C-alpha cells in the first residue's frame, strides 16, 4: 500500500502570518521604547543645562560680593518673556553694578537659548526657560531658580514660585524647576 499522504515540508501561510504579526508587535514595542528613551534623554539634558545656568549665576554672585543686593530680581523673571534690560543702582559701586547688570542680562539671554544660534534663531538651551533670584537680606541668602517646560507630565515642583503660572497655571505638570540656595558672607561691620 502506498502512502497517500506526503510529508509536509515548509511553513503554512498561517504560520508565516502569525510570525509576521508577532514580529510587528515587537517592532512597535521597540519603537515606543525608543521614543520614551529619547524623551527621557532630552529631559536629563535639560536638567543638566538648567543646573549649569544656576552654577553660572551663583558664580557671578560669589565673584561680586560688593553688590550683593543687586542680584535680587525683586520678583522679576528673566529669560523667556522678559524683553527688558535689567538695571541696578542700589548696591555697590558703579563698576560692581555694571558687572551685575552684565551678568543678569547675559543669564537672561542664555535662558532664552542664545548659547547656540542657527540661521538667526536661538536654538540652544531650555524650552520656555525663566530664571528668578530672590535675595533675603536678613539671612543674607540668595535663592536662584531656573524653570522650564518639560516634555511629559510629572508632579508639579513645589520648591519655588518662579514661573508658577507660566506653564498652564498652578496645576501645570509640565513645569520643571531646579533651585539652589546660596549663603553669602557678611561684609559689613
């Protein structure tokens, strides 16, 4: 008696389609993972850049102790949305005041992304960045803050009021903030 059934060889069309489906789902998962990783990498880059901007300003404050109170921005937020030019005539000499004005205006420009310019447009820096400096003359401390707009929602930072209504109101979950408190030495007496 002859075998009427020949041994099946190769793959059936159903097996091939299932394999393609599983492979497609895997590729979609990988693409989603890459997208999230890219956003996370940009968030980390922005946080490091914000910390560098804070370091810049705290170094400026430390380098010019004679004009201590001049660095306090009195509620002004420099950076995005700030179109003026900062000025101070209250503390120190004309030279130390000029140093403060130059430092604050440069910090404002860096917050706006002027560190990198392409075709006349500021492209470096943070997204919608703002900076605040609060001077407490009783304790002789500065609170230096940088806030910016993140890419994904998280909890709202509570460390500073800087930019608290600039990113969708008080419940904004896109607002990012880094803050540094600097104790300055007493120069009087």
